[in-house]
C-alpha cells in the first residue's frame, strides 16, 4: 500500500510556496508589526479587491468575523437570526454570543444549502438577519434569500468560511449580503498558519464599527467609544495570506479538477450519492461530499486502507447538547439529520494527485463490490 492519503495535506501546500512564505516571515519579524499594521492593511485591501467589496476588516477568527459582523449590524437581544441546521457550530455560536436567538431551518437535500422556502416560513417580526452558509464551497441560493430579506427589511450576513473564491451568478461570495464573514483557519481554501478571519462589506458604517469592535472599541489610542473585544488579525498571518491569495484561483481550479475526477469515477457506484452542483454557483470544493446509508462502514473500510475522511457534520446544531435549550429533538430537520448520518467527505486539497484519487475511488468501488459489510 502506498502510504496514507490524508484528508487535507497542509505540509504539501507549505512546501510548494515555502520560499515566499519564509521571506514574508522575515519581513514581518524585521518590521516588528505583529498586531494589525501595514501588512494587515495591505492584505485587507487585497482581499476586499478579490471579493469585490469596498472594505475588509481582519479579525481573529471566522467565529469573530461572524460575531463582530452581527454586532456591527446591532443584532442582539430580542432579535432572531435564521441559519441552517447543517453547519459548523460557529455559525450558531456567533448568534448566541451577541445575545440573539438562533432560528434553525432545514437544508435542500441535494445541494445541502439552506432551503429558501424554509427560511420564508421561519420569518417572523423578530427576525433581524438571515445567515446563509455557502456550505462545502458552493454558494447558497442567494437570489430568493436576498428577495426575502429586502421585502421583510432584514439583513443578510453570509457565512463564507468555506467559499473563498466561489461565485454566485458571477458575483463573488462575500459580496452578496450586507456583511460577509470568512475564516482563515488553516484547513480552509485560503488558510493562515494559525487562526484568522475577515469581515467584508461595502457599508461604511459597518466597516467603521467592525474596526472599532475588534480593537477594544478604540476610536483613537486609549479613547474607547464602545465595549469592544480583542480580535485582531496579526501581521504574520496577514503576510502569509498575502503570499497565498494569488495562488487561490489555481488551487480552487485544482480542487475542481479533483472533484470532476471523483465524479466521473464514482457515478453509479453502489448506492453512493453525490452532492448536486447548483446551476447558479461555481463550486470551490472546500469539501467533496458523497452520501450512502452505509457511511460508517465505508469510512472504516477506507480507514483500513489508509484513506482518511471527514464528516461534516456528524451532529446537526439542534441535536448538539450546547443547543438543548432549543428543545428540538430528532425529526425536526429530516434533511440535515439524514446528511449527518449518511455523508462522508473524501480527501480534498489542491496537491492531491490523480493516483491518490484513483486509490480512493478504487477502494470505494471495492467496498460496494465486496458484499457490503453490515
Ligand atoms: C470554519 C468555519 C467557521 C469558523 O471559523 P473559525 O476560523 O474556525 O472560527 C464558521 N463557519 C463555517 C461554515 C466554517 O466552516
């Protein structure tokens, strides 16, 4: 057997750009601009241009981007925010942390993105914002969501943590809502070498509030106008991200090529299902997801062959112990619950080779051909 195939391989990516990254490290240490500073400002400008918005504000994490973005819109106690039940916990936690109420809805069973019809049914007078997630790297169905938001005077905040570079009807994710939030967690399509996040917006009020909030509510040194937090992008991460951003398009293209190869090789294999591609979005394949009722057995079988996989996510938000206060038991969101039981994320990163992909698809074919354990 030809070694382990990891779920993601951050070392392979570092090696491909090590010279540039190491130079950036030395530049920042020589300048000692560790917190905010010129490299952060430069990356904010680069990222805003990439997303096609007027402003980007670098913060400490994706969770903080969501939290500060919501605070900048003055979402808080007494407000409701609508989000999908099948997302990473951070989407919900950000809403809870600003004091607003989490209102969950189910997803589309084929694209896995938030279901606009379910959002329409969940809208109430207390709804202040919609928080769609561009799940797995494919844009949520934004047109009906933006229409619903406009006709009900609520804000749209995008969780774009999995969708750096994805386009919805030709427009970049991160430029569609009033505010959008990105994560630079190392495993994301654009990842730092530590934590980091970004708020993008073209609204001058939101950008000013977010800039203050991330830095202790400071207007000028030691002059604090609001009770802010400490959540600042640091100079090293910004410099690394500036090095990586020009590579993102080719990395996303590589992910798409790998996804195409997986798709060709896996179509019609056993009872395996594949995530549907939305006609209105490009897909940057943060995750490549397959589904089968025998998910756990398939996962074990791949693990025995040295193939690492992920589950995104095994427990939907409403069944998390942390959200038992929502009092929503099993059955509340059937699609999200089915995905939690049946989906499996295959190895996906730009540096994946055709040989590795073939090993994965051969192993899956053999699993379904071998009489299916259990
Ligand atoms: C990763 C992620 C986040 C949180 O980002 P962090 O940088 O880890 O705080 C939020 N939402 C989604 C959908 C994510 O995938």
